[in-house]
């Protein structure tokens, strides 16, 4: 478990290990939730494209191309 410090501007730095584990990028949005006396930061992920969804379902780029996506 990492411990971070709140700065004078009420900012915190998300530890590198957490950023890498979640694949966070600069400028990415996070949702802030107050839950049972704690703060949770939930990464906002961009929606998948139809092509990405088809690839995940089919598992083959060739099949996705055949669908003309």
C-alpha cells in the first residue's frame, strides 16, 4: 500500500506503480467518489469502437476485416 501526501493545493500524485498497473495516461479523466469515509478514484475509460469490440469478440483481425469494419 502506498501513502501519498496532500499538497498545499490539495493535489496528490498517483504512485508510478499504480499508474502503470492501470495504464493511466497524462490528461486522462478519473471519477472521484466519496464512499464510506474514503476517496476512490475511478479511471474513465474511452468507449471502445465497433472495430475494437468485434476484434475482442472474434479474436482475429482477419475476421474483423471480413466484416468490413
